[in-house]
DNA sequence: AGGCTGTACTG
DNA sequence: CAGTAC
DNA sequence: GCCT
């Protein structure tokens, strides 16, 4: 995947330093500094702007007008996933993503049904939430001990539905049980160690701090390196589950030799505290998964992904890693 | 009825 | 190969 | 779960 002809190079002129300035606001000025062909962007029909997230100004934080709805559906999605009902969970997840991006509060079953990814069954559920504020199905599916325990166990990084079920069968119920009696893989030991931190959301301000930290380290190794956070941060979310950092270099070559030095530098300063997957090699693109912590008191441990790509793949990679996952399909 | 991305790592 | 994660 |  990610076949990315280097022809795309001309498309990404604005990515140098300071991507923070791009996430800001969509008022005024920004328009005329872009490519001339898009000058009339502000005149896009309203329907278009509402239908396609990519047709909306990308500044501003994304508002979730339907948080009360997605929050309920998330509970069911998590429960189904824990019960290995993978595809049902996927359907939920897709619908949740679509609803989250919907630009105004949903007020009827009909309106829900008009959203791609939301079918009759989910539209019914949306309607129930709109009317009563909650879903009876949630109590039915989520509030038994097994479901709760499975979901608790799946919060351990590296433990999925099968592992969680296995632990449940063995009689384990608490994280304490896992620590004492469970035999955990290396990943799961790390996942358990930082359970609370890893499962808490990261304020986007902190994501920006992490980005700056990584960028400084990168520039200490090679000037001109581009360091950009993708994922939910770049989609404008107020909080993020982890930090996806994309690294490249405009000279088209320096990315090849920067991966190890960068990781080593981040280790020396104590920023990287644990490695999960140290070298996923996807063609010429490399990925690191680990745990980091900003310097100073009271900082939490955060999940960090670092992806290094050749410059000619920068634009498609940025899109891919910005997601969301469902947008990519 | 049948697909829902494709790939790499770990054990 | 199964499980997990991206 | 949804979509084709």
C-alpha cells in the first residue's frame, strides 16, 4: 500500500516547520495564502462542506455535536469487540466515526439514517438516545461482570479478546490478579504497568508538547527534518489516545539514516521509557511503537508511534496516518 | 450471501 | 500459526 | 453492525 509516486512532491510545499500554525483557525487570512486555484474555496456550497470533512476548513477544533450518542454506541462497540463479535463492532465503529463527524446535532431517526454507515438498526438506537438520553441495550450487554472484566483486560496493551477471555476463564477478575498470577507477554507487562496512563486521553496541548520535544531532538540530529503529528490530533480532536509522529526530510534521503539516531537520542534523555515494537519495516518506511514521558513532575506515560518515510511518500503517508481508519477505506 | 485493508511482529 | 496492533 |  501507499504506493506513492514521487510526483506528489509538488503538492506539499507548505509542510515545512510549524504545523501548529496550520491547525489554528479558519478565519480570514489563510485563504489567500494557499494555492491560487483554491481561492474561491470559501464559496463551496454548504452541502459540500457538510458532506465531506475534507471540504471543510481544517483549522478549529472539531466539535462533537453528538457526543451523547457516540458515547453510548462506544459502549456497545467495546462490548461486542470484547466478545469477539468483530464485524459487528466494526460496523458500530464506522457509524460512530461518521456520527462524530456529522456537523450538527442529530434530532431524528430519519436524519441518522441519512448518514452513510448508519443503517436501520443503528438509526433506531440513535433515535432512542435522542429521545431518552440513553440506550437500554447498553445495560443489557455491558453491565454483566464478564463484559466488564473482558473490557478491563483488553485495556492492557497487547491483550485482545482471546487473551482477555483466557484470563477470565482462568478465574482472573482484576488487574491485581493479572499482576500476581497472570503470565504476561513482554508487551502486556508494559501495558499493565502503565494501565491508567495509557488508557487516559491526552489533551491536544500535551500532544503539541510531545511533537515539539521530538522535533527538537530530530533537529539536533539533522537540520530540515519534518516532524508532524498525525492521527486524531491532526483531525482536530480535543484529546488523543496516542501520539502518531511522522518524520521525513525534503532532501529525499536523510530519512534513511535518521531512525536509529533519533530513537537513541530520545532514549538518552529518558523521554522514551519502554519499547513495544522497535522496528516495523514496511518497504522503506519504518515504524516504532513505544512509551514516552515528557520531562517534569506529574507527567503521564503516553503511547508514542514514530513513522519515518521517504519524502516522496510524505503526502500520502500524512493522509494515511491522519485517518481516520474508516476514511482510509 | 458475503466482504469488511493489508502487513509486521511476537511467542 | 494465532493473536495483536497499526 | 453496514453495504453491495
